[in-house]
């Protein structure tokens, strides 16, 4: 019999209304710092451990699907869970609110940056947050690895993934495809090594049953139907074609706004492996080809994107704002409007494919969560992702501690903040939100002291 929690079970979580979920996603959008690893760790802590809206096994299954898609995996994971809980609008709200706060903040910060050129107070906050981000990524590697790496084979996949991306610098899509192939073969010839969510029982005993538990039946709206797939694909195509067609007719194909829409549509389909995989493409196009901003501005925008909530790929909002502002697409008297519209436009075209992928592919994924031939490749991908996250932690740590490279000075203050953040996370079990807030205030205080 299914072990679906009932309202009479003493440990069963209460049913969650659409509006309760909306409030949670809204709050999450404002505090989702730390890049994809930190954001996924935060959602795991809130949704799996604390609120028990979804079980570990179902959470990892959804995460594995998001990992193989182009686009920001943390935002897609929020969309998936929102859709699973509250149908299409639940997914739209969860994914949209994951992005909107970051868009609002980046529009404001971009305006201050380009209009006044003075973001010293923001730099102070960044200085405190970056060590916290590094500690959060290390914690994410530990948390996900401790649950996903249940045997030597999965440990070997994680180690090989780390070597492939760190030493051999192989592209992330190749690592994912290789892990999937290993998982497919392992599911056929060594299935005991690739059971999804191995060791889940212990975690479940401590956390209690989840609202969407391991064997909770797939809800009716999440069952695959060809008619529904057609509606989602057609709707997504229309939501892309209508604004693109309007831009072309209103301004012409070569206009800055039209070209932004087209360029960031292509970029959205190349973001396998997260934002860092597509940043060289964005840099080459936005800086080198179109001249929407300078190399220095692009690097400053990346710093803003790294330390504001939401996906790192939200740096595209900065690119759009600066490009629209500098090109004065609405004339010299409406520079802020030009930047804000351009930022909103590129955000729309960057994230629209992610919603289509989740709403169209979710029902297919939900039909596979108890079938080893589908889940074994995803289990292997999760193991590979642990190695990739560890590489990201080292990347952050290097740039944090030696900001001018190994030949430059060692930043002892950042190291101390990172260690303190790690102790708070690992030993004292403080939440990601609390650690980020404390480090941001510390960075702001240090900035004020240095200015005296």
C-alpha cells in the first residue's frame, strides 16, 4: 500500500495551499544567494528537511532532470516542485518568483552603477558575501555527496567528474552524457549500485513522511498526455514569437532590442552546465560583437550577478540594462526606461525556454521515478554533479583568497570570514540565510571602517 501521509498521521505535514506556497517562493526569491549549489542546498533544507513538502528521493529525481537541461537548474527545480504541487500556475509562480527579485535588484544596482559609477557600499556587501558563498558551495558538495555517494562506484564517478572538469577542462555536457552512459550500463549490469536515493530510509526516519513521498502516486495533472504536451509547446512558441515579431515590426530586425531578444534566446539554449558554461558566449557576443558594454563592465556585472539572489545567469539583466542605457534605445531623455525594458526583455527570452522544458518534460519524468532503467543514468549524473560542485568550490576559493592570482597577496580577512561561515554552517547548523545576512553586514562594516 502507498505510504502517503494522511491528515491523521501524527508526523504528516499539513497540506499546503497555493497561497502558502506562493509566499514561500516569494521569500525564497529574495534570499536565494550562493549560486545554483547554494540555492539547491537551501531548497533541500527548506522543502525536504524542514517543511517536508517533498521526499529526498523525489527531490533528487527532479534535480537530476533539471541538471541535464540547458538553463539555470535551481530555478528549474523550483519550477518543477511548484508545478508538481500546484499544477501549471504553481510552476509559473515558483519559477517566476525565483527570478523577479533578482531582476528588480539588478535593475536598481545597474542604474546606480551606470549613472553614478559609485557602488562602494555594494562592494562592501560583496566583500562579505563572497566568503559565505564559498562556504555554502562546500557545504552543498558535502550535503549532496553524503546522500548521493552511497557506494564505491558512485564515488568513482564523482572523482572522475572532478578530474575531468578540473584537470582536463572537459565541457560539462560531455561529463553529464558520460555519466548518463555509465549509469545506463550500470542499471543493466549492476543495478544494485545505481538504485536512486540509496540510503534514503535513514533520512526518512529522522525527517518523517513527506507531503509528496517516495511512493505518493503521481497527481493527475502530472500524468503524461500528448494533448497537454502539444498545448505547452504551442504556448511556449507563441510566447516567444509574439514579442519577437512585435519587436521586429516595431523597430526592425537590426535594432538593439530585437537583437538582444534573438541573442539571448540562443544563449538560453546553450547554458548546459550552468551560467559559467555560457558566460564566454555572452561575453563574446555582448562585448565583442554587439558592443553593448565594455569588458570591465561585463566583469563588474558578473560580480553583481554572483552576489545578488537568483540564478547567476541573471547577469544578462545587467548586460541588457547597460546595453539599452548606453545605446539610448528610447532616446537620450529616457535612459532608465531603456535600460529597464532591455533588462526585462532579455530576462524573458533567457528564462522562457526553462519553463517550457519543465512544463513539457515534467510529466515524462514523473513516469520514470520508479523505473531503474531511467533512474540509473540520473543517479550517475547526481554523482558526477558532486565532483562539479567541488570544482566550483575550489574556483570560488581561489578567486576569493588570491584575487590577483597566486603571485598576488593572500586575502587573510576573506579567509577568516569563509572559515567563520563554514563553522556556522557545519558545526552550529545555522541556516544559509542567516550566514549570508551576517557576512553581508560584516562586509559592510569593514567597508565603512576602511573608508575612515
